[in-house]
C-alpha cells in the first residue's frame, strides 16, 4: 500500500480478489494408483489461481467513480506453481452426476463466498475482502459438462451461442456470446418440467441442447484446441488456393481443386 502512496490506516475496505478456476480431466490414471480398493480409472482435478488483489478507491476528483489500485498480480498465471489444486477426484469427466455430487460442496462454498466478505486482521486493522470468480480454465468438454449442455457431438455446436451445426456452416463470420449460466439454469428447468407439454423434439429446440443441471458457472472463452482446429482449416484453404494460383482463375473446376488438395496433402 505504501508503495502505491496510500495511507495504510485508511485502506480497510474495498479489497477485491480475482480467482481463476480450472477443472480438467486427467485421463487414464489406472497405472498410477497401484493396488487397493477399486476406483474409477479416470481422475478430474479442480484447481484455482489467485490472479490479482486490488483495492477499490474513491476517485479524488470524482467522488462517484471508483478506481482500482493493484496490490498483487500473479506474475505467472499459467504456471503449475500458481495453480492450486483444491479437489482431486477419481471420476470420469463425462460422468455428470458424480462430478455434480463431488463438486457440489465446492460450488456451494463458492456461491457463499460470492455473497459475503472476508474480514482479515492485517497490520492491526480489519481489512474487508470480496471475491470474484472467473471460471475460464475449462476446455469445451468440461464446459459442456458443468453447464449442463449436450456432449460435443450435439447439433448445438457452440458453447457460446445457440448456433446449430447447419446454421454454423452457413455463417462462419458473425458470432456473439449469447449463452449464459443463468439462462442455462432456466432452460434446464424448462427441460425438466416441459411447461408447454411439447414433444421431445420441440422441447430440445426450445432449450437449445441443455439437458442436465448446470452446477458451475464458466466464463465464456475460446477453447484453445478449437482455435487451433479453426486456424488449421483456414490455412489449409489458403494454401490450397495458393497452390492453384486461384487469384488468376475465375471459376476453377472441381477436378482442379481436387488436384491442388492432393498436392497439398502430399506436402503434409
Ligand atoms: Zn457460437
């Protein structure tokens, strides 16, 4: 605080802690746990990272506005060292029910923390901390699982919007984040109760692929693997067109395109 030119004794309220949450399957662990009681041969790890601690100060010029003064920032947010495991469980990551049961207490604690303040005595004074969670350390499979969406083979291809496979193939450009945790929860209620007595097909269309109870709130992010796949597909098309010098031709035939693709595949 002193480094930032702040008066230590006046800084008791407004400390804000940003926590990144991650959860991932660890794959097959059958060889790692040796002999003992029979347990599922897959494991899931839930972990968190303290990303930053900041202090919300009232702006001196404009009393209404609050500005954040950074007190701590994690220098290596993606390092194993800053990622603290909280729960390690023997469960298959696609087992929604067991995952819900094991992570239930974590989710409950988390929502209690979101609604309350932690008072810590530091330097002889009580300091008030609030906590904010960003569930961004989830891959697509895990997002689908904890947000109650159908698995990745679903016709609802996107975890960020309601686009279907057919819609996505016609519109690869326009995209905005429209899904939210709250809406997923509402949709699950609709799915469970079927208030309009619709057919399974109609109901599924109404809830856009929500089929289980969401139990953890994730932050919309692009899955790195999906980014890579998307980029690779895009570059593949560009290379193919470059091989055929498509900029010189107007309407290349299907056979021509096929031969360029073959030439490219040979290089790969
Ligand atoms: Zn989308």
